């Protein structure tokens, strides 16, 4: 079960559904426990692998490579540069790089007509329910109504979940 709320997009003046994150964030330990319950790997072994995953992935991405996790998707570095460009190709330099980000693209398969058939981490059907929380509940930290629209700032109806 997933939740949404109405969000006013200032640019268009229209309302769109926005995904809502509820409850506490799932910890590495909780994730490790769930993974070990679904496999023959012990919790301690699962946690050991999960704790090193980020460091190993960043090492490969720092070498200019993308990292693909089967059944999940791929990760790669992207960069944001300063607003001022330069006039020639030869003038382009690392000093123009403002920040580094990690881009995640979910794994997907396509139908014969090139439409998306499946996307990892996205079940075929998600039951969406309107999130209704009173202000008292939200202010005491018992409910978290943080959420986000799609990466492109769109209506929240599909696209990249990050």
C-alpha cells in the first residue's frame, strides 16, 4: 500500500499527486534481516556485504564506470557544472565542476513495440491511497509526510523514481 497527497506546483498553479513516505526509514539492519530471511545467508554476512556496497560501488564509479545490480538497476556519476561555459573545447576543465551526483536508472525490460514492460522495484500494480493525517499527529513525529514528485518535477505519474 502506497500513499499520496495533493501538491500545488507553483509553476503551473495546478495540483498533482505526490508520493508520501510514511513511518521511519528502513535501516540497513532491517534490510539485512529481510534479505537473510529470504535466502540462506546469515544476517551478519548480509550486513557485512551491505556495509561495503557503497564503498565498492563508488570506487568503480570513480574509475568512470557504471555499476549494474541485476534486478535493481544501474548507478553512475553525473556532474553539475558552473553556469558559465567556456568558448572553446580546450578551455573545458575540472575546475568548472560544481558537484557530483549519483544517477540511478531502474532496470527495465521492453515490449516488442519498445514500450516499458517491467521496471525493477516497481510492482505491476501499486494500490495508492490518499494520505490523510491530522496536524497533531504529524507534528509529534509519528507520521512523516515527506515525499517527492518524479525527477523531472512532473505530475508524479511515472518516470524515474529518483
